[in-house]
C-alpha cells in the first residue's frame, strides 16, 4: 500500500515536500489510512476534523482524531457545525450540505495555515459510486470522468489544491492496511443508512449490478480513468476557445464574442456556457443538460427580448456583437451606444448639433443641392443617417426618448405604423439602450428613429425644395 500510494503521489499529486498539507480526517478507515501513509512518507502535515452535528458520538470521534494527531506530533484544528440547519436554509440534501460545509471548513483552515493543498481520502470505491451517481442523474463527459486526483483551481480555491491520493486504492486495501498498522478507525453507523443516496448505491445498487458483472467496480473505475484523459484533451480545446471568445469581465458579469461563439461546434458551445456559469457559481456541482441546451439554442436564435435565464440567478443577454453572461443583480457597464442625457427632451437647431452620452453626437445640416441629397438618400446604407423634407419637418427639431406604446410610420410601409418598441427590437437596438435612445421628432410626430428608416410623411418628395440631413455618429 505504501508503494502504491507513493507511486500515485509522484504521478498524480505534485506536492512540494517542504510545504504544508492539510489532511481532512473524519476518523474512519480511509482518512486514518491516508494520514498514516502521508506521515510515513515524510510530508509536512496538519490535521483537520469537522463535527457535522449529526450523530451523538461525533464529539467522541473528534477526540480520537485529536489524540492521533497528538501522537504523531501534528497540529490539529476542528469545528462543529449544524448541518441540518444549513441544509434547510440552503435547500440542500443533508449529504450535499455536509459536503459543502466540510470543504468550506477545510479550505478556510488551509488558507489560514498557508497550506499548499487539502488532502481527502476518497478511494476507488468512492470514485465508482460518484460516477454511478452522475450517470443516474444524467451527466456528460465531465461527470462520467469522476473525481480527479488533483484539482487546481477548484470550487473552493484558486491557489490551494484539492488532492485525493487514495483514488487508486480500493476499500479492501485500506481495511487491510489499517489492520496491518494497528489503526483503529471509528465506526460511523450513518454509512449504513440507506436513506442517503450514496449509501443506497453502495449497499444495494452496486451489489445488485455485480450479479450481472462481477467486475463492475473495476470496469467503472477504468472507464472513469479513460474518460478523464479524453476530458483533458477536450479541456485544451475549451481553453483555446475561451481565450478566443473572451472579451472582458467585471463584478457579476463577463462578455463573450457572440459571432466567434456561434462559429464553434455545439459541443464547444456547451462547454463554454458551462464554464461561463461556473465563473459566477464556482461551487455549483451539477448544471442540468436541459439548461445548457436552452442556452445553445438561444445563441443560434435569440428571443425577442434578447435574454435567456439559465439557472442559479445567471442569465444570457445578446447585445449586438457580444453575449453577456451575468448575475441578475449585476450592473452591466454602459454600452457603445448613444444615450440621451438627463433632462431630455432637447431642441436641435437646423443647422445644429447635440452631444449625447457615450461619446455620440447628433448633427442636423441643411442640404442646398436637393437633387444630390435625393440621390444620396436613395442609395443610403447608413442606418444612422437620414434625410427629411424641411417643409414637413420644421425646425427646431425635438430630440427625446420613446414614450409608452408610441408608434410611427416608417418609409416603405405604405402608411402602416409600428410600435417604436418593436422597431427597436427589429433594428437590434440593445435592450438596455432603448430607454435613453434618441428619437428625432418634428411637428409633434416621430420623424426618425436612428437605426431605422425615417417617417414616411417626412421623407423627401419630388417637389421637395429644402432638405435636412441628420447624422448620428461618434465624436
């Protein structure tokens, strides 16, 4: 056993020998085995134990772990938590709550001690159970690869590794080692309670499946190891794609390049969406496949609102060439669009100009050459430029934001009107930009919605004698 774990440590767990390792010790056979092995191999160790407050004998277990740490001359830290209360408060199962509290405690202590890693005693049997749990819940490659030997970064730290040196050892080997070394593990009777999902797998499902294939556990462990290798290759591609699509980030938000994201294979799109959610929720273990599929569908065909709720208070929002992945309470930065300053509406003289927020300017000019203006308007492809008949659009013009339910009749629709809100959506004006988007009005009606065509009634006619040219542009 000593030789096996020494080989695993050299191959899978790059510990720095002189730096501290915090070992999570429950007092059971697995954790006592891990502690004894690491101590015999000469690593610098400290011991941590968390009493989950679920069993009457838990305080006695903590005392036995402390005694062993003292015998080995190691520092010992412990704490007591109310797992049941935490589970109810966070709407978690007791198993999930205990796991979350345990890792929070371990990494908090590791941070205080300056430890390089937290070492826990998951075995090959735990790996098999974990993979089967993921399979039953529905998982992709990441779930079916099981737990890695070494995780850095991990959901609890970007600097302190999570190590599992016993993943290559079976429970039978651990028990034999404890007997050989005279270690006396505590007996946690809750491990026999089949109301817990993992215990049902351990005591009921796995023995049942082994009737079909006695090598079930070995085969599942081998599958997990092979898939872990495939996952590592995929992660290299994901990392490259992430760098390609990444634009910027801030408190509670990140921005990705939408077109580059759309150019990726859907498998990579799924991976990047999972990574984006994990960016905001690093402790989240499972994201339902249906949630990610909804996100992938949204990338291809965004809804009219331009928003897709993913999960755990994280949403997607399309704005022009970028995709926001943000928390609902996050304040997204101002976008590169024009915005009316506070105090609008504003008068726009002809000729004249208005400075808008975002570094934009709205200019109004008089065109003396009506024929040239008419030809230029007919060939115009700049949606931030428009020409109006000065007689039907008398100066000064009024620039203001939209009003609830407001409509206008753009050129080319035969006099039919559309809601300003619908026209903004069709023009792909970002949702956050719409409230302060400038509308140019004349004679009490909307003359032009920048980004769309001018109003039919104010367009140039054959008998137009005087032309106003409007141009919205960055200064």
